[in-house]
């Protein structure tokens, strides 16, 4: 019983000594692998090709290429930062194929 108690105390000490909360599944930093934008701190899970691995990336700044928000959650171009809008051709085919890129503008 004493060994179990000591083991439990050591495990708690290690847990409290670990640095601030960092996600394994959510709250991911830029550059970490992701499956959906909801996992990333930045709110953008980005991949450069259909076969490439997706990684968390910063949102697009003003006058940068962007993708409008989609239900998929993975982008070829990240959506715009807060306060900017993505002026893109919002066609049905572009939405399905995720190719309706635009430019971030402050309106």
C-alpha cells in the first residue's frame, strides 16, 4: 500500500512540474500535424498538396492569398485574420474542390 501511495505522489509531482498546458490533440502550435483547424491555436490547419500532411499555420494577413471558411476545416490557403474578409469567387465547384482562393482585404 505504501508503494502505491509513493508512486501516486511521484506521478502527481511530475504532472505539476510539467510546463504549461500544451495540446496533443487540441491547442496545437504552428507547424504541428493536424486533422482539422479546430485543433490549432491559430485556427488554420493547412496543407500544400492533396497528398501532403496538414500542419497548423498562421491565418492569412492583409493582401495575402486566402480561402473562405469551409466546413472541411483543412485549407490550401488559410482563412483571414480577424477583421479581414476573404474576397474570393465563391462558386459551388470551388467550394467542393477547395480551390476558391481570394485575397484578404480590410473592408
